[in-house]
């Protein structure tokens, strides 16, 4: 971003010129949740720009917690924990507290990987990466209020069992939910890709960054799933 006063070249995320101190763009102090989510849907570049500029990364932790709960739902499904829990309410309680902790850890891990990959972009701090990842995961975060309750309403605790499995009890509903779940995962990764593209200005670099972050996440989730199977 060129300063209109002195012509000095600044970062696109600078609000003041580093040479003469002239104002380049308005500072964003707080984020409005629904306004920001709307921007991410209809104008991702503008949405991520506001997220990075914002001094307070409102709702980042909340979205990370909800994302973790959504991920824990998949982990509990893969680990078939319904074989060990007889009470669905107790299973949901454990999924919520486990997911809340997991969400913070996962977003912190991915943000750390991205911060290392984006080391040459000194204006993008760790908290910016954390907010970018958290907001990118909002499709999965919102599934906690819509998709997951629907699955539990149809299958109950049998969604987490192997005999009988949910795909045998109601295969049509199971594959519909499975397909919707994957759409939400792809949307989240696509948002992260667009956010990184806004930072780096390169689609290829952003794709590589998302791929490396996804690999780290995939390995960790597989380890957690196996650990839960072993413990139960």
C-alpha cells in the first residue's frame, strides 16, 4: 500500500505510514460476529482483512471451542464410544468438555504452523492467525447448533456404536448427514485458503500452507482417535 503523502510502500495491513505517520486506512477495534460472518460468505477478502486489522479478535475463542466440539463429535464416532457409554447425556457432556479443550489446542496448533509458514509476513501476528483459523472454521462451528442435534435426534447413542452402526439403522439419513458434514469441512478449508491468499497474494502458496496445516491436523486427530479407543 503506497502512502498518498510520501509515497512510501507499506503493508496492506498498516493503518499508518511507517515513514511519515499519515493515516492509510481506518483501524478496526472490534468485530461484529454476524457482520464478519456475512463478509466471509459474500466477500471473504474484505472479511479477512477486517479480522487481521481488528485490535480485538472478538469471538475467536468461542468459534474455536465450537469447532472443537464439532471435531470431537467425529472423533467419538470413529472411536465408537457408544459401546462404552450407556447414557447419551453423559456421552454428550464428555464430548462438550473434551471438544472445548480440543478446539483451543487444534486452532493453536494450526495457527502456530501458519505463523511459521508466514514468518516473512511480519505484520501478521500469531493472534491474527488464530482469529483467521477460528473464523475460517465457522461452518463447522455452526454445525454444533444444526447438524449435530439433527444426527442425535435421528440416531441417538447408536450413532456412536458399531453393532448396530448408524449406516445400517438408517442408511439414507446417515449418508445425507455424512455428505453435509463433508461439505462443511470443505467450506472451512476453502475459507482458510481464501484468508491465506489475501495475506500472501498467491493461490499456490496458500494451497501449500492449507495442505501442510491439514496434514498436521489429520495426524493429530488420528492419534487422538486411537488414544481414545485405547483408553476406553
